[in-house]
């Protein structure tokens, strides 16, 4: 069993949590919506196969108003008309930020996303994406467990 990084170095975890909160506050102030932030967190967690963060952020995404259908189709967002222009732009940002290094296609996606979102929201989306990528790695390396839940989201004991 690997050590939980958050428990092994609680002072570092506290600083990481404060950093994440600062990013969230700045992103909101820049105009990135809660729904857009949750799309970023869910998609990065899917791409990184971070079960713990995916479980957490899928629940938070539904709480923010993202429909189950949009969550179900998220891996195929490019093939669906369900997502709006801004949603597609933030999804392009998170995919580019998660699938490094940047290639020609990612660079083109980022340019298109920046044109849709504007400078500040684009930068905010990148900050949220790089932050969730860091937290995905913390959870994956810590082997944080996913607890079974019932239909209402309550942990099953």
C-alpha cells in the first residue's frame, strides 16, 4: 500500500489546497463558470484515469447543473452537438493541457479556444486544467480509494 501523500505531508496538502482555492477564485473572477470548471475537472480526470477525482468531480458536476447525458457523452464531445461553443473551447483546453506535449492539432485547438473564450477566461481554463492534473496525480500516486455509493450519492457502508 502506498502512503497517502496528503496524510504523509499535511502541510504540503494544506498549501496545495490553498493554491487550488486561489486558482478557483481567480478563475471565477476571470469569468470561467462553475459548470466550465467542472467540465475541465471531469475531462482531465477521465483522460488521466483518476478514479477518485472522477468520482468526486462527476458528483460535483451534476450538482453544478451538468446533465447526466453530457457527462455520459463527454469522451465523445467532439462528435456531439450537445455542447455549446464555450464548453467545447474549455474541453479543447483541458485536452491540450492534459495530453502534453503540444502538437499541431493541440496548438490549433488552443488558438481556436482562445478566440472563443478571450484572454482571461482562456488563461483561467488553463490554470484549472493544470491544477486538476496535479491533483489527479496526487490521488493516483496515493491510490485514494473510491467508496461505493448508492443512487443518491451516499457512501455505502
